């Protein structure tokens, strides 16, 4: 059994679709602090997830909704540029405009 604070990351590691949909739902509810915390919990393994091109639109929406540059970049890292299509233009522009830098507290423990 995973400790409660690791539950989201554990489920996210098992299913990137689930993680992105949960993050998008948290953002839609206005629960940005929770979404940001959960997104950061994915960092240790996220770049090693297999990119699923069909999840790119959701990942772009989440990245834009989080509005923290470092976290957005981490979520988009597994995706290849070749997965971008014209229909992603709006979400890509929104994600590219997220410019709030993370505070030291949001970055978490570096060690």
C-alpha cells in the first residue's frame, strides 16, 4: 500500500492517461494547488513514460492550466515534435504562454 502522498504518483506511473485526465479535472475545478502538487509528483519518472500521441492535446491543456513553466515542460517532455498537428495549435500556444516561474517552495526538495 502506498502512503497517501504517493498515491497519485503511483497511479500516474501506472497510467499516464489517468494522470493527465485527473490533472485536467483538478484544474477545471479550480484546484490548482492540488494539480500542481500532483503534477510535480510525476517528475521522477514522467520523462521515461512512453509518449502516446493521442494524449498530446490533454498534456498541452494541462501544461497551460498549471501555468508553471518548469512543470509544464516536464509534462511535455516525453512527446515528440512530430506528434504536433494543426489541431494542436491553440493548446500549444496556450502552453507556450504559461510563464509563471515556480517558487522555491513549488520546486520541492532538490535532493
